């Protein structure tokens, strides 16, 4: 059961990082762009941020995912 929770939690992170997708959404809502996000989190690669944005578009994103 622990593995299920761990995998579920990883889906809520920007790929290959420990940054919650909710942080990325907050940046976008505030009018910032991907470059601004990467400037704040320089260890995150652009392609991983783009993957997170694709995932958001491909599923219904609710506050339950952001926790």
C-alpha cells in the first residue's frame, strides 16, 4: 500500500523534482512564465516543466491532486 501512495504523490510533482505541480500552477496564475519558474528553481529542466503542463492539460486537475 505504501508504494501506491508514493506513486500517487509523484504524479503531483513536476517530473524529476520534488516541486509540487501546485507551485507551477501558482506561477502561471500569477502571470509568470516557464522561464520565471525555472529561474526560481534552476535545477528543474524546461522539458520537465513542459511535461507537467501537458499532464495538467490531459487530466482534470483538482485541489485533491495538489495536496
